[in-house]
C-alpha cells in the first residue's frame, strides 16, 4: 500500500513545485497592489533561459539562476510599462504573456531536440530514510527544498518584518503610504521583480528538473493556474502551498489513471487541472466578502504620486 | 492623437525588427522586405492578407465591445474552437443533404457555439463573481482538448489513414470563393458585416453608451441604473459569438474539415488587434490587416530566411508593448504641453 | 508668553511660497509666521489653497518658489520623513490610515524606527490617556468610528513629540460636543509649547480656539488678524471679499402629500466595513426639505444607496415613492417614477470624468429629454439639454463638449444638480450638496433647492454640515449607527440638541453599543 503511495505523493510534490514558486512570487506582487497577468510569459522565459544555461554550463544551479534572471527581466518590462509609464496592468500583463510565448517559441527552436540528463534527486541524509515521509519529502531535487525555503521566507517577510508590513500597507493604500512618506513606486518595482524572478525559477524547474526538456509553450497554462491559486489561497502563503500541491495531485492523478488504463478519454483527464481551477475559483469567489476582506485593496489600480 | 500611438508602435516594431534581423546575421532591409512587402506583392498575396484578416477583425470587434466595459474575455481562442466544433458538427451531419441553407445553419451553429462557451465565464462572473480572465482562459485549454478528443475519436474520418481529422465537408457547405484562383471567400464579407454592426453598436446605440460608461466609471453606471450583469453578458457574448463565427469560417473556408489545430492563435492575436485598433471597430479592421501581415511575414520568413515562424508571436507581443508605451508617451506629451500652457500664460501676465 | 514669542524666532516662517498646477496657481507669494505655542488658523474657503500650503509644509508637495525657515534656520522639506525629523506632525482631512491594519501597526508605519510593537502599544495607550484621546491599540482601524480614527492620527503625531502640529479641517468628522473636547486637547498641547496650524473655513471655531490667523483667497494672503478681536463677518469679508451671501427662504407650506416614505428600512451592509441600516422610518412631503444630519460613516452611504436603488432591498414597501413600493426596483425604474438623485462623489459617480457634459447629460436625463429612440442615441438632443443646463445653472465651462473632469468642483456640482432638477423630479435626494464647493456656487445650489421646493418637489438632503441643514431645511433628522432619529422642525430645535442626537442619544433611541463619532472612546478602551 505505502509502496504504491510513495511514488504518487513524491510525484505530486514534484508536479506542484513550479506552481509554488510562481504563485508565491505573484502573491508578493499582488500584496503590493500590482496585478501581473504575465506569469505564463515569465515562466516560459525562465524555462527557456534555464534550459539554455543548463545546456551551456552543464549545471542545473546555473540554469536556475538564469531562469531567475530571465523572469526578473521580463517582469522589469512589465514594471516599466505599468509603474513608470502608468499603462493599464491588465493589458500589460496580457502583453507580457503573449510576448513571453512568442519570444520563447522563437528563441527556443534550436533547443527543441536537445536532451538533458534527468537530474538525480538529492536525498537528505538520515531524513530520507524515514519510512513513508522520507522518500516522499526528502528525496527530491534541490529546487523542491528551495521552494519550501521560499515559503518560509515569504511568510516570515510578510507577517513578521517591518518591510513586509510596509509592502502590505502599499498594497492597501498607495496614496496613504505615499502621504506618510514611503516610496510606493520603488516598493512595487521590487515586489514585481521578485515575482518575476520566482516565476522564472518555477519555469526553470520545469525545463531543467521536472521534464527535463524544452518544448514550445511547455508551461501549458501553469502561469494562469498560479494566478488562480493566489485568489484561491485568499492571498495567504500557507494556502498557496496547499493549493499548489492539490493541483500537483490532480496532474499526477491523471497520469496514473492513464497508466492504469482508465476507460476514460485521455483528453478528459488532461482537462482536469483546468476544470479544477475553474471550480476552486468559483468556490472562493462566490462569497464577495471573502475576496473583499483578503484581497489587497488597491490591486490592479495604477498609482502615481503626481496624479 | 489617439491614433498616433498605433502608428508609432508599428514603426517601433519594424525598427526592432531591423535590429533583430541584423543581429541574426540577415541583411535587415532585404529581410524586412521579405517580411512585410513580399507577402502582399501579388494579387494572391493580397487575397491571403484579407483572408487571414477576416477572423482577426471579427474577433477583435467582438472583444472590443467587452474590453470597453472592462469585461476581459481572453478566451476567444477557445470560443473560436467551439464555433468550429459546432458549425463543423452541423456540416458533418448534413452529409448529402447539403443545400443553400446548410451553410446558413452552420453559421448560426458556429456563432451559438462560441457564445455558449463564452456564456460559461459570463455566468460564473455574474453569479459567483469569478474572474472571467482566468475562467475564459482555462476554458480555452479545455476547448482544445475537446476538439482533440473529437477528431481522434468519434468524428475521425474512417478513410483518413488514421489521421486525427474529420472527413472533408461537402463543397456546398463551404463559403463560396470571392476571387477565383485565390482562397479569399465570402467570410470576408461576413467579417465586414460584423465590423459594421460593431460600429453602430459602439458609436450610435444607447447600449453601447451604457457599456462605455461601465468601463469608464462603474459607480456612475450603477448610479444611472445601467445593469452590470447585462454589461458582462453582452461583453462576453459579443466576443464569443464573433470568435465562434471566425472558427466556423476557418473550417468552412480554407481548412474544409476539422483538424486538431484550426487556428494559429487568432483568438490571442485578436486581443492585440483590439488594443491596436483602439477598441474601435473600424480601427480593429485596420489593425487586423497589420496583424495578418505579421502572420504572412512569419510564413515568408520561415521559407526565405529560414527563421522559425514563431517570430510572428514575437512581433505581436512587441507591437502590444510598444502600443502601451507609446500611449503613455503621447499622453505625457499632451499633459506636458497643457502644463506648459497656463504657466506660460501666467508668466506673460506677470511680465 | 507674548513677550517670549517676540524674542524667540518664529517656529515656522514662510516667505513668498508659490505652487502652480497645470490648471491653477494654488499658492502665490504666501507669507506665514507661527510662534512657539501659538494656535494659528489658516482660513479660506474651498479652493483657496490651504491644503496645498499644508502639503508643502509637510513635505508632500515641493513649492516652485519661496523660502521656509524653521526656528530661524532656512530649511528645505523634501519629504514627510524630513518634516517629521524637524518635529512637524500632520493630521490629514482624509485620514492617512490603513483600514486592514491595527492601530499599533498604523502608528508604527509612520514612526521611523519603531520596531518593538508591544512597547509601542503601551506608549500609545499612555499618550492617549494623557491627552484625553482614549484608544485601544489592538483594534483594526476599519472597526473604528471616524472620530476614533482621527484620534489615531493625532496620537500618531503626538508620539513624535511634535513642535508643530497641522490639523486640516479636523472638526468636519466630529459632533459639536466632540469638537469642544478636541479643543481642550489642543489648548493643552499649545500650553506645553507645541505650535498648532489649524486649517478651517468655520469662523466660529477659529474665533473660539485660535490666537492668530492668516487668511487666504484664491491662492494669495488677503490678511492676518487676531480672531479673538474680529467678528465672524469681518473675517468672512477677508475670506471671500464680500459679505456672506444668504439664501432667500420662504416659510414652509405644510400639508403636502407624502412623496418619499421609508418604512422600517433595514439592510445588512454588503461591505464588511459598512454600516447596517436598522428600522429607518421617514416621510418627506411635497413642498418640504428634510435634512439628515450625522457624523460621516454612520450609515449615510448605505441609506442613500437604498433610497436610490443602487443596492435594492428585499422588501418592496421599505422604500415608497409616490405611494408605490419601490424597494426592489433598480435605479432606472425609480427615476422613471420621478426620483432625482445627486450623489456625494461628483467625479466617477454623478458624472463620468472622461465624458463630455453632453454625454453626461445622457447618463440620467435620457428619458426626460427624448435622447434615445429605437435604441439609438440622438446626440443633438443630449447636446441641447446640456447647453440648456449650462445656461440656466450658470455652469462655467467650455460648452457641452467639455469633459466633466475639466470643470471645477463647484461648476460640476451645479451641472449635476441642474441635470437632476431639469428633469422635474417629484422627489429629489441630494447628498452633501455643497461639499468642497466655493461659497458662490454653494449659495446658488442652496437657492436652487429652495426654489425647487417652492414648486412642490419633496427634497431629502443628507449633509455633514450642520449650518447648511439649518439654513435650508424645514425639518431635520439625525442618523447615528445606522438608525434614524425622528425628524424635528428646524425652528423647534437647535445645533446643541442635534449635536447630542448625533451621538445616538435621542429620546426613545434604543440603547446600543458605542455610538459612533467621538463620544464612544471610553467604551473602546475597555474592550
């Protein structure tokens, strides 16, 4: 029984990890009042850059860093447009997603037939030998451990530090934060770049560690699912983590069901993550007070001190 | 002023294209010529331009109605697929019985199919307050899988050597060609009709006015008693219906059957077309020509310059980025001029 | 103390301050001196440039020209941080608080270097006790009344031991009794040596509190004075350049039929930070103006939305218009029956900022003007209506094609009021008719309402300006904590009585929790 469960649970964690990175990053962005719909595009940029750097250097760590840098660079374009130039955040986010898809597809052509060796999981000494939890939790690729560190970091930063308090305050009322004397635009820049960097790492994890390969549009909507997860989690890091693994589970269940020869069309199983996303969105959104009490008040609204 | 930034954005895109081609080691002028001029230097090329512009202008016009009211339907690609499935399904069932009303029935089925797919996010938004941005996009993936299931399974052509595609539609069920020897068909006229109807709705109708108010100031719309629910429904259904028509026009036009991929991303490109066309139907029609040219240029680049056709997507994204940036720059110039105005006037008084 | 002030340099001294915006020169050659321990008024009507001047002193806005001296030294105040470092504190008119954070967190955000929140909470409790401003540091700001929020702002300033405290229109959110308590706190502060800049347009308060005053008009200083030696009308002449205009007001003609009836109107707020309405009864008759007074945030917004139909009710009879139960109808259907409505927010609700006045006429007047036929807009009719409205209500603007946002607050308000009146409403509901409007436009609007009453319209006015309500209303009721008092004939009541009622204490009022608006502090600290 446990023998059958271990690979499923381990695979669930692995499948949820890109969502953990992207959604935690977007959570911080949205907490500052910025809605960046370009997660899908930033993940794709990160995935391609990570893959290319890993191929060139032979090191997955270099790949992850390249993904981080590419995601942040993509976010910088968005930040320039929306924060400095005051463009509509929804339009700019869509543009970033479309651009990211186009850029990565164009620049990624030469890498489509390249193969990377599957990375070895990094078993934590002693912990990995624990029954059940050991192989599930502690025999994972390094980026999975890093995603947990990121979770701890984001939770601690937002709720235990003064800069985190300032970030949340900016997201609630940029005008008030400005009146008190905080550099609203600068803070939003940092949050947006952080979100992009994390989306980039999430993408790099997909191409370098999870699959590992490069294919056009390989994120297959994970960036959008990450956006939905942030709403589903009512902007709380703990629930983002839980939601990401829930989706990891849905993805994995589909593979195992197909592997087990379930008498259902494969397309129906493949559509489960998307249908589940719609389901959880409806579940959370139907009570407007849940959103009203948890969503950053200024989410998606442009702010400029001179206006 | 409003119409300056699309031109500026197009110019900047071409400029970056020049730099990009140079960086890739191609002669930039020759490459730009191949990309932007050669595709439309023949009558057949112009016909292809109009053919590809048709779905773009239809969808963009429909989406623009919603975007004006802050209804963000970004799932037009999925609605297009549903239009193709429904219209195509009718075509497959009309085997042999085809006549004049067959195509009309397919057009209706296509539009209704797109509307039905768009109705799901509209319902979830108005009833459960769920973001139509995310739900409409998720449904796009589901629509693609649904089409894949149909052409791999129940609707696969038994004589098709196991290819995942349906049987070819009867000739009588395809849009008649407008110009013999080209692929340009009567769906182009349908697209023009959609643009005209969109223009009347946006500029002349009271409903169009109400949706504009909803987009500019939703508290004012509530104050005046304009229904927010109706705004969402109209916005979503307009985009869905237009996308459904476009999907039907693809399968009952150049493709002639159902295949797993019937659109090279028209539903997403139309979002850009809508913005570049300033959310104005006539603007959308013009912008769709530019976007269509980017598609043709991408194909040309693949053949002549040995560059991936994905370069089209790169140019599309850049175009929208530059548009958003140019908008701000132009607004900023206007603001700066206005600011300079009164200051200069009061300085004059002081002197 | 006068002698000491003469010897020491002024705490703050401004010379030739100028600030120009694209549309208007907000400050032009402003000179201002504040002595240590002085309570100095900055007096001027809406749009005179008071708020801009205060933002310059607090470092929010940079002046185009002029010099600032702080205790004799020339300084440049580059940011609010710099202002606070000098010892300047500011209490904003529109509070600068974060609703979803606690009192302590809010204070910490404005205090440079406050790390230990527990210690800070103790200091907040201590300072608030000392100055008679009771507060519970643990509460979330959205659960506080408006008066309590103002206390958070003041305490936040006091924790930095300020040497100059700026208060921008602080009494607009307080009951008359709470105003007196605030004045005691301010006098205590001044006696301890803190200078106070007191921004207001209320002449009586300035006479009662301030020892010096600088008067602004259209961005320029028109005089300085000692308010204790002036009369209200002499200061008014400095402020607006002529005597305060008065409205021509005929006696009420009783006996009109009830046109707008609220019967047991109750509704839980949609907004988790909103106020629940409870058992509201009121009748407004043809040919009378009924006013509703109250401290803001006591259910005015919710009541207005329920009456206008922006948030429909479950019970049809809770709102009755000309005898018909309209509680479940949306705003359009109520308008059809003869309801006109002027909301509090002019830009974004009463008018669409980016649309022209002609298009804004279409917003609500499309039925009356025959502006829509067969679903299509008849633009010419809308333009003609807008032009008519502009002429008859003396709206200063660039014509029917001018964008709503290009108008000044007073002119836009005249346009909106005019648009509603020209539709010949049987019932007109007006929120804050003259908020943020210059004196000339305010008088014009009040007179227009009085004239409309004469023609038999039933008018309901909701305002936070008691003076205004006493000037134009035939009867006055008070809203507190989502409940409505009985309406009293204006001639039979007084500002004092209405002031007590604003705390929720009218005869027969059901005993409830802490009344909002300034007297509820004692209960708050016990929580």
